[in-house]
């Protein structure tokens, strides 16, 4: 029996990405929607990184983290969107075994890294508001680099474990993945083996990733709110809250979509696809908009760049 399973697993050379179960006529509309959102992701995140790198006033820990956030958003959306758009015009809708492994690995790497990075950004805001006099000392360049590197390291470890567990399963049911990209849950449905241990390990891994990051965010904001409420001037409170509102908005959008997707029962795969669309494309599109529209420093930097261009012209 084990030999037959191994044989079945070795025969899998590609998968079929089913995508959205809609009428064929709607594929053009979906393609245009994906194209528009992905173009905004590219424009927003590349623009944000360019602004941060070119304006010396944004050479602070907060914008160092924000630049890395834009980099992550840009790349994990690029792992998903181009292939999904190609499949809207493809009859086979196939993805090679190696391509599926790569897609899952990179997506898991970047999405987990973003979770830890958002926790680091919450800690940064906590130090900035609760200990402003020690901010430059505590949030040193070395610490910021270590926090970002640690986020990528945790993302890499998590991705290696998740990808290896998923693709060592024997796939003997079907090659059709009921999703628009290679994700763990749809791939597990193709396996004919007992998934209890696999699911328990996945749940434990998710808990180890999500709980600490959420606890850091919640505790940081509890201290921030407590500190801000002690500020007597209304203007001071408004300024303090404005520096945190953008980050809190990004955290809410990302974790809201992730929780919605993973709490959706398997019998509603289309709902999972909609939730996945939120954090694979919508969140990377919204993040630069949230930070640019609600952040005076970014708006001023953008205005200076545009004024310099007009002067040259």
C-alpha cells in the first residue's frame, strides 16, 4: 500500500488551478480586476520604497520598517497575481509541481514575515510614544536590522516546515486544486492519507506564529492608549494617535482577512478564495494608500519630489 502511495506521489508532475467557479464570460472582468489591483500594488509599493529611499527626512526606524513592508507586499502579491492572470486565458490552467512548491514556499515566507514585521512596527510605535526620550537609543539601527532579519528568519523556518509537510503528502485523489494559487488547505484535500497529524502540526505552527505577534501588537497598543490618554492637550493626543492609526489599520485588514479565510469551513471554498484575494492583493494595494493618505511626512516627501520634477521640467 505504501509503495502504491509513493508511486502515485511520484507521478504528479503538475497541478490544475481551478480558480474561481464563475461563468467563462466573467473571466475577462476578473482579469481586468486583477490587472487593475496588481498595477496599483506595483505603483503604490514601488512608489513608497522610492519615496523612503530618496527623502533623507524619512531615514527613521518607522520608515525603515515601512520600506520593508512595501517590499514584502510587492513580492508576495507578485508570487500570486501574474500566474492567476495567465490562467484566466489558459485552457489547461496548469502549474508544474516545482512551480507549485515554489509558489507555496514564497507566499508562506512573505506572509509570515509580514506578520512578524507588523509586530516589530507595533513595538516601534510603543517606544516612540511611551519612551520618546530614549527612542533613538532603544530603536538603534542595529536593533531595527535584527528585528527585520528575525522576521525573515521566522518566515523562512515556517515556510520550510509548511511546504515540506504539504508536499510529502501522497497526492492520489486529483490534480485539481480548488483555488487560484497553491495553498496548504486545498492541497491537503488532494491527499488520500490521514491528515490528522499534518493538520495538528499546521495548527500548532499557526498558533506559534499568530499568537505572539498578536500579543505584541495588543500589549503595545494597550500601553500606547494608556500613555496617550495621559496627554493633556487635544492636539498632542491627535498627533500621537495619528502615528499609530495607519499601522493599526494595516494590522486589522491583514489579520481580519487571514482569520476569515482559515475559519471558513472547507465546504465553502469560494468564501476562502474571496478572503485569500483580500490579503494577497487587496491588502498590498491598501497598505501604501493607508500610509500615504494618513501620514504627513510621506505626503510632504511626495510633494517635494513632484515639485523637484516640475522644476526640472
